[in-house]
C-alpha cells in the first residue's frame, strides 16, 4: 500500500516536470519565430523602397523640366535676370522690351511701341549666352527692326511736328512799334533719328529719347528788323523808327474828309524813283492824262506804294498842302523829305496809319 502511493507520487512529479519543460520550450521558441518574422519583414521593406531611393536624383536633375538658373548679377539688354530660371527670365525681358519708348520732339512728346516698327528682340539667343555667362556679365540683346516701317514712322513724325520759322512781328503799343522775338523753325533729322531709335531699342532703354533736329533760321531777327513807319493822321506827322528805336519825324499831308487816308497796318510793296503819274479810277481824276516824270509830276520824284490799294507815300510839288488833310488819300511829303525817306526804307517796310 505504501509502495503504490510512493509510486503515484513519483509519477505525478515526473509529469509535472515534463509539463514545465514543455512550457519552457514553447516560451523559448516563440521569440525565435518572431525574430524570423521581423527579419523577413525588414528584408521585404528594403527591397520595395530601394528603387525609389535610386530614381529620385534622376527626377530632380532632369534639364528638360527644371532649367538651370542664370548666374547672379547677369543682365540681358540691361534687364537684371541674375538667379532667375530661363522661363521667368524670358518673360521679364519680353515685358521690358514691349514697353513704350517716349520720343521728345522739341517741346512735344509721343510714345512709340516696338510693334509699330515691327521691332523684334532675339531673346532666346541672348538667354543661351546668359545661362553660361559668369556672374556680373552684361549680355547684349539683339534687336531687328523693319527698316521700311521705321523710315516711314519717322517721316510721319516730321509731318506732324516739323515747325516753320516765325519771323518777329511788329505791333503798336502807345503809338510806338514793339517787336516780338519770333522763333526758329526745325525739322526732324530722319537718318539720325532712325539710328537713335534703333540704339535705344537695342539697349532696351525706355527713358525719353530726344530726337535730333535741324534748326531753320528766321528770315529776320528782332535786332535786324529794319525800319517801321507810323503815320499819325490827326497830327499829319510821319515817324520813322529803326526797329523799336525812334529815328526821325517828318511833316506830311493826309487825305481830306471826302478821300480819307485809310487807317490800319500796311507795308510798302513798291518803290519807284521818278515815277509816272496815272490818273486813278476816281471822280476827282476824271479826264486827267498821265504825267511823265518831271517838275510838275503830282508824285514828285519818289513813290512808295502801300498794300492799301491806290495809296502811297510820295513827294508833291504842292508844298503848301503839307501839314494839312488835303490829299486824295495818299501821304504827301516835301520832295526832299520823300527822297530822304526813299533811301531809308525798303520793300516790306511795315507802315501803321493811326487816327491820332
């Protein structure tokens, strides 16, 4: 009895030990399986990600999708493009080139676009140079212009803005002559202007460009204006001026009330020494015959005809009329005074006749 109990106890002990060993084996082998799984997984991950790592540099360096930058401080046609990509640089240059060019013509201004003369810039060719240029390089921008359109455009500016000279003008102020300065004329120099426009476009300059002009001088200047006559009808006096400077006063006879000397601004249009007298188409001269030069000629020895029809300054053998309003509209003078005046005036001399 005791023997069988001992046997049972021993058997139970052995089974318990065997279970413990088996349990340990399971625990001990589980980590090994997990380690295999981890290793296998790691190997798989490495295999799947490796192509991505090796192809990434190819994508970032492909020149067909990302252009190389231009070196710092590089300019193309004066336009800063340093550090830019080619596409951005192209757009920047095109925008600058397309801007209007202001042309200054004397005191006038006009804005011209490159398209008006079919100007084209070689931007792509310049950018090829810029891509390999050293920092700080100034790359020239080639520009082509339609020569015919440019020539025609400059000629059209001349038609619009060329200016004729203006001679000094005389007017009266307080019965004395005053003379304006006048102004020079000018024309646009066509060839020189075309060269200037080409150069401005090639340099991509858009500051106001002053076109070269050829000056046209005045026929007269204020300093050399010449004689001016002022006739005061009311006081029967003739005043001679050299420009604005008073020179001499002479007595005259002017028209009677039935044939008044006209008032206004005239000029001497003809000068005759020893003239013939021809009767005018007027009632007072009806039946009269022409009179040749000589002592009895009604015009004396000198005739200075005015732009007022039928009216002139002349000498008279009737010296008693001087100082009075007794003529038939002309301005009579002593024969000696008319001869003196004849040598001091010229065709074109300005004559003012006023009522005072």
